[in-house]
């Protein structure tokens, strides 16, 4: 059932209204798309249409944005705030304030959804944490932020970031350069997160000192990693043997975070994912935490959440496709 609600923003301030609405009311269109409502405006009067729960969130959003509209509202701030409002559950409305404070260059960085807050707490409270879920839920970025925080607080001496260099449709052999240059594109998201959280110059100096290391998973074999914060990204593309190898590299004073998306496995058909096996084998092991992200935790452009939902619906409609062998026609 849809309903119409009118909101009058007071005290009336034309400059705030202009900042709130944006050029050609673009900010209002962002709110409409993110919260699935309609908004009609006449001066300081706004009329909302849609489902009652969505309308309530939109009214809350507009009031909050108006209070902050003494300056220009950036698109990034607008979309991040809308994600928080769209995913907020009633019992966890204040969850962000209870989230761990991370010491990074991004002072405003915190968990945007209840599961992100849970994930950050798990990382701080456990030696090994698994973050499993769809793209855009912050698994890798928050793990790198936690690593930077631990390094800056001198809780660890090194940060080690690793990924399996699994071919996802492209062949490594056709990429130019030596082995390090061939695998570099696979590790680029980890570099990007580090540069964003530490700054390029500081991160580059730490790379030179060996305090930060980014390497393919194969390079971890035979090592023991003490007093380090280790992140295994894209872990859905590890084999069970690789996962066991990685987890047994952890030494004294070390902390590890394993991230992956079980819906984006690029291993050869018939190869069991090490991430899926670890979720089953280690579920009851003390000292290991699992955070299972959902589509509601996507913190990217609002369309990303809808894309994930659309693919989930498609997968639910065609369960038999998962069992169809290679080469069989649909």
C-alpha cells in the first residue's frame, strides 16, 4: 500500500534548499532512486509517494540532509548516507557509533551497515576472520583499513596482502612482462585501497622498506608470518590445499582476514573452492569468526545493490544450470 506524505522544511532558507536539492533537483532524484519513492517539490514543501516504510526513510533522509545543507552536498556523501538509511535496521540504528574507530587517512571511515560493524569488531577480536559476500560490501576495503589501523597503532610490524592469480577468462601468458608484471593487475585493487587509506607517498616508502608486501598466494608457500596483518583477497578462487597452506602460514602475533565472494568462483569446473570448504570445516573452531554479507550491505552506487538482486533472482529461477556440464545446451 502506497501513501502520500507532505513535509515542510523550516526555518526556510533558500541557500540550504538549493544545496539540498542540487542542480535541477538532482539530489532529490538520487533519493528517489535509492529509496524507491517519488518526491514532488514546491518551494520548501515536499510531497513523498511510495510504500510507508520507504516514505518514512525518505522523510528522515531529507530532514537530515537539510540540517547539513549549509554547504554543498557532494554526490559521494549523499549516496553513502542513503545507503546507511536504506540498510538500517531498527535495533541497530545506532550501530555505526559503536563501530571501532580506525586510524587511517580517512577519518570518517566506519562501518556503514550493521554487518560491516560486526565485521570490523570480528577483525579486532579474532586472530582469523572470514568476510564472505557479494561485490561492493566492503570486505576488502575494510580489511585493508583494519590492517592500516593495526600497523599505525604498532600492533603489527608488517602488512601482507595476497590474492590467488586465477585467470578469469583472460590468459596470464598473453600479458606483457615478467611474472611480477603479469600478476600485478590481479593485485591492483589492494594497491588502490592502500594508497587511498595511507596516501601514495607513505605507502610507497613502506613498500620500499618491506613493511608492506603484496604478492600472489603461491609466494606464501613455506613461509611463517609473525607479527603481521595478512589479508587473503578473492579467496573463492583458492583450492582447499591452497587455503590450508595459507591458514597454516600464520605465526605469533599475527592476524589474518580472508575475503571472498562465493558467487564469483573462477576455478576450473569440478574444482572445489577452498573458501567454501573452509566455511564448513572451520565454522566451529574457536578464535575464527565468519561475517556473511548480504546484498543489503552493498556500499557502492545504489544501482549495484539492484544488480546483485537481479542476478540473485536469476540464479534462483535457474537452479538446474549449476548442475549442467560444460557443453550442454540450455
